[in-house]
C-alpha cells in the first residue's frame, strides 16, 4: 500500500466558503476515482506556529494507482483549486 500525505498552507484571506468548497470537492473524489483505497482530510485544529492549515491522507494499492489518480481529470480540477488557495503545499509518499 502507498500513503500520499499532503499539507496545505492557505493564502491569507482565504474564505471559509472556499475551504468548504474544497472539502466538498475532495469528498467527491473517492466515488469517481477507483484507485483511491482510503481518503481522509481535514482542517488543522491546533493552529500552532508550525501548523499547516489543512491535510489530506490518501491510500493507494501501489505507485501506479497513485499515478493514475494524479492524472485523473477530476483530481486535476481539485488540484487547480488547491493551487489557487495555497501559498505552500508539502507532500510525502511512503509505502506501508
């Protein structure tokens, strides 16, 4: 199994409605992208100086499945939203 972990730092002034729209868009992906085995995401609740604002943890059968997810048109549409909302994005991919 492969875990894909993404941390997002939103731009200053990002509206709650924009984040809610992102959450809705992310939540729709598992129903349309069959390669997704697990999908969890949420807003940071601690809000410390070192915290990022949002995280996504997704699970795939293998690297090829994750690569198929990454080029899926529905994922690319959500990724465009992420890039528009964020000042910083970090990702780590590891096998479990």
